[in-house]
C-alpha cells in the first residue's frame, strides 16, 4: 500500500487513466497512511467520508474518459483554506468550531477538477510562524531526522502540516499558502517542492487572510512536474478577488522541456549572509554549477535593498494582519469568551481575543497596530512601503537587464529542532524568511526544490525566483535543476 | 449657456453675546446613501425595512477569507454626483481601511477613502431668497461603506446587531467652512438633497437615515472670517466642535443655535473651546460631549490591500457627464428666462424635478408659461396639498390642465368658470373642452346676446338707471346683474363696454 501513497501526481494520473489503479484505492491507501501517522500531527481534521465520495465520483469520471489531470488525486488541504462544511480554523482557537458555508476558489477549482480531499493540514496559527509551533493543534513534526538522533524536528512553517504530509507520503500533494516563505521554507525543510506563484495568480477568495498584499496559495508536491500540474488547476482569474489577475493560464507541464540553454540566471551577492552554514553556501555553488552545466549563463547580480526586506516585511505583514484579524471579535462566529457579570462589549473583545489568539499572533497584532498608529505611520508603515517599492525595482532592474531567473538558497539552515527557538528572540525565528520575503514583497513567483542533504542527512533546498507571470519558464528552470540535482532521498519511516 | 441666475451673498448671521457680537462658521460632512440596488462591495440588497440580517452577503458579515469587490454602479453614481456638484473627478482614487471595533462593524474596519478620494473640489449654490445665495465650496466626496445597526433596547442584558445596512454605499460630501448661519446650514442640506434627487444618486430620505450630516460649528468675532478667506489659514477661526449624525433640517438649526450660544458663553467668560465631538439631544435641545480630541479613536488608516487602486477612464466620465440631467440652478434660470417667471415661482416649480417636468408639459401644451405657473402653483399644488397627494398622484394630467388654460386663453371661459372647471376635472376627470361644451360653461362673447341681456336689465330697473345717470360708478351694478343673468358666462369685458355705452346713450 505504501507504494500507492508514494506516487506522484503525474504517475497516478497515468495509472488512473490506464486503469491500473482507482482513485478509491489511492484514497484508501492515503487514509490508512494518515491513520498511522498520528505522531506527525500533520492532519488536524480528517475527512474520509468526503474523500471516499469524491474518489468514487472521480473514478466514474475517469472511466467516462472525461478526466482532468488532478482527477482522483488525493490531497491534503491547509487549514487556512475555507472548505465548505468542514472545520476551517487557520489553526487558531479563535475560529474554534467554525465551519464555513462556502468553499475557497482554489479548493473549488481543485475539486471541480476531480481532486480528493483527505483532510485539513496543520499550520502555524493564521500562517504566522516558521516552525509550526504556533498552531493551536500543537506542532506538526518533520518526518526527517538528523541521522540516528530521534529528536523531533520542525517541518517548517507556516505550511508545516502540508510539508510533513507530502514528505511522509500521507497524500500525493497538498495545498499551501505563502506570505513570506510559508510554502518554500517548509518545502526545503522536508525535501519536497513548493511554488509560490506571482501575486494575483491564485484567487485569495476563501483563504483566511494573513497579510492580503502578500498572501498567495500554491502547491506543495513531490517534484516539479507535479507542481506544474497542480498549479495549473489552482490558478486562474477570479472576479471575486479584485487582486486576481485576468490572465490566461498556460499549460505549465507542457513547458517542462528541461532545456535552459541560453537562459540567464542571476546570483544575488546580497544573499550571502554572515554566519550561514557552509553547507548552504556549498549547495548554492553546486546549484550554480548545475545550471551552468545545463547551458545557462550565470551572472552575478546585485539586489541592493535586500537587507531592508525583512524589516519591511515585519512592518507590512503585521500591519495588514492587525486589521485582517480585527474581525475575530467573538460577535458572529468562532470562539467567544465566557463573560462575568457586568462585563460589556470591551470585556468581550478583550477576553475573547486574549483566549482565542496565541502569543505570536498577539505579538503581530500589537506590532501591526503600533506601526499604523498616528505618529508612527510614516516612520514605519509608509517607510516600509517605500522599501517595498525599491525591492520591487531591484528585481525589475535585473530582469530588464536580461536575467531570466535568480538562484538563491531557500533557507539559511536545514530544519531545526522543535522547541529549539522557544526562548530565542522572535527576530531569530523571523530570520528563517530572509531569502523568501523579498519574493513576496515584490509579488514574484518563487520555487523551492530539494537539491541536496546536509551532513546529518537533512534535506536542503534551493530557491529560484522568476519574472512575474512566467511561472512556466520558472518551473522549467526548476525542472532542469531538479534533473541535475537528482534528489531522491526519502525520510526513513519512524512514525 | 445660462448656468444660474446672478446672486449676492447673504450677510452672515450675527449673534449678540453679553459682551460682543459674534459670527458663526459652519462646515458640514453629509453622508448620502448611494441609490443602488446592491451594496458597495457585495451583491446583497440594500432594500430598506427588510427582516433583520436578511440582506447580508458573506463579505458583509466579514466571514473569514471573504473579499470585497467594487460595485461599479455605486462608483458611477458617485461620479455622477461629483459632476452634478461641478467637481473634479479623480481618475485614480483608492480605498483605505478605517480601523475601529464595534459590534455592528463586522470587519473591524470601514472601507473608506482617506488619502485619495474619488471626487475633488466642487461647489453648491445655496439659495436663501430671490437674488441672494451662498456659494458653498465642496472639498471632496469620498465613497465608503455604511456600518450596521446595534439594537440596545430589545433585551435588558443583551444587544442585538442587524447587518442589513452593513456595506451599503455612502458618499461623504465634505464642505468647506463656508456656511454662515443655521438657516444656511439647513438650506445647504436641502439644496444638496435637491441636486442628488435630480441626479437620482440618493433618494434623500432623511427619516430612513439616507442623508445624515455631521455639522462642524465654531464662532468668531466679525472680521476674522474675512481674514481666513484671504489666507485660508484656519487659525483666524475659532475652535470647532462637531455635532454628529443629524438627520433633520429643523434639529440642525436648533443644534447650531444651541452650540453657538454655548461656545459664546464659554468664550465671553474667558474660557476656551475644546475640540470635541458632540451629540444633539432633541428632547432637551442641547448638545453634549461625546468624546474629546484626546479620546478620539486612532483609526490607523491604511490602503486596503484587498482592493487595487480604482482607475476610471475620462471617456467613461464624459459619458456620465453627457447623460447628466438639467440641474436645479440651470432649470430655474431657464424657467425665468424662457417662461418669464419670477425667481420665486421658478424656485417653487424646480424644487422637485417631477414638479418641474409637470409644469413644463403644461406650459408647452398651453403655450403660456406664466399662466401655467400660476395654475400649477396656486390651483394644482393647493388642491394636492389639501389631500396630501404628491404630484405623481395628481388626478389632473398636464394635458388636462393645459386644456383648461387654453380655454381661458381663447376667452372660451372666464377665470372664475375655469376654477369650477378645474374642480370638475380634478374630481370627475374628462376632457376640459368637452366638459365646457356639454355643460354649457362656455363664455358668451356674442354681443347680440349680451346686448339683449343688458337691455333687459336696463328696462327692468328704471330707478337704478336714474341713479346711474347721476353716478356713473353704479354701472358696476348693471354689469353684476348681467353676469348673474348669464350664469357668469358672458365675457366681462364685453358686458362692461355695453353697459357703459347704453347708460351713456340714455344720459
């Protein structure tokens, strides 16, 4: 049975069409794998009834010969996506008991294409975190371990449950969302592929908002081809999201030729960080060489405002979040605190929000409220917006100079131990996003793919950043890198 | 094109304090509900009076992950309003979030336009009396969503929330501090309401809260306002207080009066006005402090990241401009010019566009504007008012009224008979000409018939004839007798002439 769950989307699609396997079989295998993987805490809410029903429908559709690529593919769905009638809590107590009466656009498109939902996946609360430790469900666990050390490692965040589930073969692929690196960092930590498309590619309708100008959904898959297939099903114009782009969606998979001869790849010097592990530097250099060997021109480039990206991000994202999370007030849905006699509306707000939000969310709401407040707005929020414009211009300049894609490390380290950062300054945790936030600030597509392992056997990822709306080209470059890197390692099953 | 009639500015209202004279300076922020079937950012209905929480889309109740999408029609209406107020239209504007917590504000923020409003500077001519009007400058109009309604009086322990109004589109029309008295403030709101109703962009129903005003009031010594006008420096003016949420013209005047006296008393006692928000209590006729400047909310405005900046095209604006109806000032000027009406009559007739249209139909069909104006204002409006009917409910159509007027003009009936005829048409209906014919109401202009009647009266009243010989003024008595004898149908002019002639002949 494990063979079935380790299938990739493309393999399963072909096998389903040939009749070698049914969606029902794939789905049962996944459900069994999920049941046996409680230790990973990746799935926080299982939906076997929905899965079996969808699988049966998919099998009928496949039989009828009317089956899109995603038809019959069992997926995990990040808890940030609103799924109709199914708990959708953004891993927060404040949304305790909330079951939306609507289905997000992205999941609607996936299910319309015949995909099967196995359940909801763990994540950092409201997607705020880089280790999955802010989840109200407790953290998901990385299936990878350091050599023989059985210390539990983080799967990364915020899409840690998605990363853990895909990496451990509990599902064929999963949805993720990425506001500052929440798809790419966990993908890198768990040896899988994750792409954040251009801002506006995927509809945000029905995805619980963290920072609206940065949030994007994307697929988390076992390889680049799967990312291409699944992304195509997820994206497209949605009139219900004003920031969704009215652009045609190309056949991304058809663009995976592996031919990158003559492409220009930029290596940004500002991404060499002090104190970055040597292994990351080495991997980056290896990636550079692999792309060069594949026929790309490698150029050293400068993105001069990179060092301001993290501070700007940690102003803009909390500012938007402080406003986006104001709706969780206990009035209409989710958690409402039990009140004492004489308590009024202010006490209801205060108690509800104090009980419902975890510490990291509270911290960001306070930071966001502060940077938007009268007297500080120009010094923080407005300045951060200006920085954002400059960062975007950095990228525009190199693209205008002929660069097709930019190669960087995905993360400054391999997966770290759960609890390791507990007492650390929160800024240290924020540093996880140092290579990824620039991409969100500039609204660009970025992909993380596994490219090697460190001395302890943990996967390491590289990131490629592409031109806006050119995910197809970016995926093809990633495909070439993937072919060259030949990463096939899998975590040993211990759960 | 004659846009409006020439006018002079009224004198500012002077208020005598215990020590000095004072003047008022008033600016208003008017919230006008956009006439639209759907809300600003959702497809939910805006129908008034529906069951609580029945006109609520997911985005209105701020369900997680729901996103606003601009209703283009609301933007069109706001642009139309801007054009009607002769204002600049900003082709690029943007929406901002105004953050505060309140149970009837589900998102925890109101989507509004602080930094880049849709409409810029415009103006309103506020008529005070014929030839006298105040030009009030408009600073800006921005588009924003309304909040819901909190209900506190249904349960001793709980409050309830109705989200039907949540997300309904409002235009906030912000004036400069150009209003100089309570009457002007009320007249300004009335004029805005009139223009918006002409444009069809707001129904102006104040009872339903579809038009509400925040009134900023300050007082200054005579001469200070002129300094402000020269420099646009607000330091020449007094500290203002904002009276929130007024929806009655009468209460606005009373609140301003009260507030002016309150401020003057403080200042004359050597005190200082605190900038604050106040509420007017109509029962006690007083304003009370709601919150001071220090307690003011920090709204943490920032651009709404869910909405891209709003970009509209000049061609679209031009199309809307081309479809604009004739507005009250232009219509009034045209009525004065084309129909020779007094400014007063033109004012009355243009107050509501339906009245003006009715009048124009009558005037056109009757071929006499002045007569049409008299009949519409005096007879028709008077009669409708008696039964509390609107002009839409008038049983007399413009064609019928024009028919009556035409009969007067052709001397077929006298003015007196015309009033009887109007009453018949009003109560029974029918074609005036046919009624006059069938009921023999036609005026007798046949001199032969009138002469016979005059001769008859003269022959029957020799004593009166003798008296009339001494006193020619008694001729009137004979005229009256003839009119009576002919049932009022004789042409009075012809009777007069004949009576004078016959009496003279006898003498």
